C-alpha cells in the first residue's frame, strides 16, 4: 500500500490525467486502504468482496431489523416479495 500511496502522490504532483488500479487485492484491509488513499479501481476476488460486508454490527443490525419488522403492523400490509 506504500507503493500505491507513492504512485498516487506522483500523479497528483505532476497533474497526470490517469486512474490508478490496485490489482489482485487479497485482504479486506487493503481494499479499505486503497479507497482511503484515493485509488480509482481495485480488482478484488469474490471471496474478499463478500468479506467486505461481513461485520458483527451489520449482522446484529439485520437481526434487530428483521425482529422489529416481524412485530410491525406495516408488515401485514406490505406485499410479499417472491423470487422467480
């Protein structure tokens, strides 16, 4: 990620019109770091992309939402969603 930072800084220093691609990212932390550094694109394996959504607070939030939804009077009025 240090190299990505240097590349982005050099392009910014000289006003090069280009986009930086961070390729073959293998860890969730590197995806986050690439975004924070300002990389334009990252190629990410599916397994890493899925892990981006894996967080205990997300799981807990979904669990609470679904529990509240089951108790909601609006639930009865909402149309059922069906997959085809």
